[in-house]
């Protein structure tokens, strides 16, 4: 079946540095990908919709200058957490639907810890 | 905006059936999902149902959909200790870029 690969699965970074997370669709093309964030013991909150060839659409309250999204190709979207702070520590997960009327597949998630 | 609600906790004895309930608001929902998340892990898609169905059964799992009331349930038969996890209800509609909206998750505790 379709697979979405997310890398890295875990990352620890120093406060003030930037971290890039990749989301790849392995055997299908995804013009749209979604980025979610999950705080401990909470649900997944949609951060933004990544659109291939155009700007990402951010949900209310999500800082677009802090969470940079690039959807450079039909199989890759990246989320860069810029100038990371400890409060950015979270579980980030991406998803990609095959088409408009099909299920969405999720990556395995990235656990970011900012120290 | 779209909203998905579910109870936060459920505790059952091993061997009993578990029923996790969920309500949603988006009338344009096309897909409704149940995901399982074990501690420290990502999401595992358990099952999903199209909005034009009212029931789907897959081994120990039974999904019931009441589209009129926008109510979804997941029944786990013969619940085992390995079923202890957080279960997320999610819906995907035809608006807003077809994004998937999640409920807060129901933490299932299975007592031996």
C-alpha cells in the first residue's frame, strides 16, 4: 500500500537552531500534504496544508515565519522549525492523501526535543 | 469550523467489549477514521468508513456510523491488554483542502 515516510524520527537540537523535517510519499504523488503537531497527552492539531508549487496554508495561530514549509516536488514536503525553543518540543506528523476522495496516509512522526 | 469530539477515558475488563464514541460537525465528511496510538509511537490506521456506509466490520472491530446524528462509534470485541492505547476519531471532508481533523483521543485502559 501507499507509504508516507518521515525523517528523522527523533531529533534533539539546541535552543536557537533550526530543524528540518522531511515528509516523502514513496509510491505516489501528493500535490497536498498536511502537517500536524501533537503535544503530550493531547490530540493532533493541524498546523498547515502544504501545496506543491505554491505557498502553504497555515491554520490560525500558527506562525508561518517560524514553521517554514516547502513543497518542492510532488513527493516531498519539508517543515523547518526555525530558531527552535523548548516550547517547540513536540511530536510532528505529516500526512498525504493519494487523491481528493481517498484516505490519507500518515508518516511515522518526528519527536523534536529542544534543549 | 469543523470539530470532532470524543470522551477522554474508557476502562474495561479484559475479554469485555469496548465501545468508543465520537461526534463530528462537518456534514461534508467523506471519510471517518479510527486511529490507534501506543505510547511514544505514531498513528496506526485501524479502520475507516465511507460516509455513505452505516457499518463496517473488520475482525474484532465494528464501526457504526449514524450520519444523521453525526455519530461514529468503534466497538472492539474481546478486548485484550494489548488494546490499551489512545484511540483517535478523525474525519475528512470535502472542504478546506480535504484536511483530516482529529478528536482529542480516548485513552482505553484494559484491566486484566
